[in-house]
C-alpha cells in the first residue's frame, strides 16, 4: 500500500519542483476524491539492473511529428503496475541518424499514462508478474513497451537529475515504513509479553526478555526520531522556508536515514518474530509476513552500498559543506545541554566522536569510497544520538535520558573501529578471503 503512495507523492513533488506542464496529472495525483485520485509508478529498473541507471537504461524514445514520443523497451521491475501513470527514463533516438547517446547524459525523463482514453493499455504488454519474497499484495511486473505514447518532461539528457525529487520522497517513505515496521513488531511483542506465562511467571517479568525488548525499543525510538527530523526538513523545504543548514542536512541524511532505518527494521522485525517463539514462525499469525515485507526496505530505492556511495556523492558535490552543516548541528545540541548534568557528557562524547571521524576522512579523502558504508552508519548513529539528546533536554524525562545513554552503548562509530581497513590493499585481501577455494575466470 505504501509503495504506490510513495511514488505518487514523489511524482507530485517532481511536477511541482520542476514546474512541469502536467495539469491533468497534478490535479489527479493531489486529489482527495477517491473517484479522481491517481497513483503513479516509477519505472527505472531494466534488465541490467536498477542501481547503475546510466549503463542499464536501454529503452529508446522515438520523436513523433506532434512533439510526443513513442517508447520501445523492457522495464524489468515496475512496482505498482496497476497505477494510472508513471515517470520513466529512456534514451532519445536522433531521427536523422538513428544514433543514441550512451551513459547518463543520454537519458531523459518521460511522463506517460498507463491506459489510453478508451481504457486500453498504452501499447504496454504485461510479460509477467513477479513472484516476490514479500509485498505480494502489490503487483510488480515485467513490461514490454511497444510504441508507448509518452511526453518528454525533462531537458534532453537530464533524466536522472530530473527524477531525483521523486527519489528523495520515496526514500523518505521507505524510512517511514522502516520505523513503522519496527514500532509494530515492538508493540506486538510487548503486548504478548504481558499475556504469555513461562517458567511460572509472566514473560514481562523475565529479565533477559525485557532486556531484549528494551534494546528493540531504543532502536525503534532512534530510527523514529531520525525519520521525524527528515520529515521536518522536507516540510520546511515544501513551504519555502528551509535554511541552508537544514537543506544541506536533508541532502546528506536522506540516503543515510533510508539505509540505516531499513537495516534496523529487518533486524528488529526478525528479533520481534523470535519473541513469539514458534508462533512467530507460523503463517496464520501474520508475523512471518512482516519479516518478508521488511526485507524489501534495504533494497528498494537503492541498496545499502549504493546509498552509501550517494552519501559520498553528497560530500564531494558540496565540497564538504554537508559535513560542516552536520558538525554545526552536533555543536548546537552540545551547547543546548551544557548545563544538564545528565546530558552534557553524552553530548560531548558525540561531538568528539564526530570530530575524530571527520578528521580521518579530511586527512585521507582518498578512502571515502572504501569507508562509505561505515561512514554512513557513523553519521546515522551520531546524528540520532544528537536528536535523542535534544529530545531528552526538551522533555526533562529521565526515561528519555536513559534512552540516550543506552544508545551510546552501541558501536556508534564503526568508521573509527575499522580505519585500518580502508585501502586498495584491503580490497585485495577481501577478494582473497571471499574467493578462497573458489575457481573462477575473470
């Protein structure tokens, strides 16, 4: 259910951000009348995969005399196949020479309606429906575009930048879904704990079980506060009143939030399933479906490593300005709690951790790609810590301070732990380890 709404929200945001001349689509996408409301798809993935869009997009757009285009290609993974419209990517063919530009610069963005005015499919053939691990209620299909009528809505060759607004929104939705899955399983597990009796007492009175639930609760609160802050930044952006610091933080933390909350969701839902023992493994309870559905979260809209590289891209393209904004936020929080006996030392620890982490990548910028994943998790952990400190300072609730303390007991900065492993030599070591006793030909 969330997937089509995420892409619908993203499509509307794209139309608004790029000021596209699509009044019909805009009115339907933003309508609150169920009889008029449209959902949107987002067709990017082709047979070569979805992450390397520049190399993987093979769909061809042929210009027509009336200014429209006909698309020919194969969309391998089209979520929300039953949507009313979609934004998609294709390469425009030169009508005189038949040439097509390769690489990212040859890709443009198109708008198309799934069905024509007679209700028939817009020269789209549904080749097959995907047999997925989870989210089976949502139709995902392989589609053959055989002359699909479409409208060019980006400057030629600017398809990937044009669709970025859609990705930002869908990544936020993905983060929301992750936090929601965590909260749902924790709520179910804690309710079950007060109703289940084992070894002569309530499970809620078993110290080891409550320790497990408490850690799950802390993880859930941390993920939730990160999502809420990202939503705050997006709200400011939507209303045209976002400041430079929040704008930079939104660029940096959108991929960070998506990758972090998704991994946390899978781990938390798996732990939550275990809290029910054998019942958690039985399909009749509905709990196995939660685990299957959560597994899409680290994959959809970019895997963990792809998003980590996007974090690196945000750093390099802004020439480090996003890191300055990050450090400014951490310093602001530390300054807010300088008079708090409970929180000031924790805030100081967060600040020192961030300073040490940034010093490493500033001194050795060549390791950015090697350390991208650990850097992303370090950013997530320390930023969440700052947000939790900010929240605890606002509420003055001892339990909120305890959440901060518990959060800081984890491996907050994997970047500092694995500093010696970020090099070309490490790549060779990893290859030797992974492919030991494996005969293959490159």
